[in-house]
C-alpha cells in the first residue's frame, strides 16, 4: 500500500515538474507585443527596442547557440484604423534609424524582417505585424565586441493608404 501511494506521489511530482519546466521555457520565448491605432492617410512612427530578456544574448544567425543565446528577437504589433473606412486601406510598414548601443556604426549588421498577416486594414480588421530582428555575423572581433549585449533600437513607421 505504501508503495502505491509513493508511486502516485512520484508521478504527481514528475507531472508538476514537467508543467513548471514547460511554462518556464515558454516564458523565455515570450515576444514583445504592442497595439497601434492609426488614422486614414496618416503615418504613425513608433520607437522599437529589441533588447535581450534578462540573462539572454542575441548572437548572429547560424552560429552555435550557448545556453543563454538567442538568434532573434520578435516584436508583434496589432494595427487597426481608428475609424471605419468605406473600403479597406493598405497598410505599409518600414523601418529606419537603426542603432546598436545608441550608435549607427554597425547598424548594417542588423536585419529587420517585417511581415504582415494581411495588408488590408480597416477598423474591423486588425493586421498583425511581426518584426523579427537578427544579426549578421561581424567581420572581426572588434565589431563583435561593439555589438554584443547592446540594445538595438529603430523606428517603425506605419502608414495606411488608399489602394
């Protein structure tokens, strides 16, 4: 009888530990998310900060990952019109003013991939914009040391125009 109780208790602990471990790792992959409301024919520019979560380091894509390394940062924006338009508008998103650690010296190493789940935008049809930030491998150690563990900042401009 004691063995059965011990076995049930052990299974409960293992399942609880697995759920905790999954939720912990799931939290490490968490993306930054923001909601943007835009007006017809207007442009909205937001400042984005692609910085590492505590204890994580952004490394160039394709390198061997260490325990605290990540290959990309993902930022998500939900974009909607402030008022309903007679017909859908086309959403455009561009990035500019890329800085690493506050300087533009190595900004060419930053890759910003912008993808939209759709381009048609209206008050009743929110567009999800996903921005993935990666690094190209620096040519030398000096460049690597200049960018490692530095915040990557840039501007995103959201524009709604008539098709």
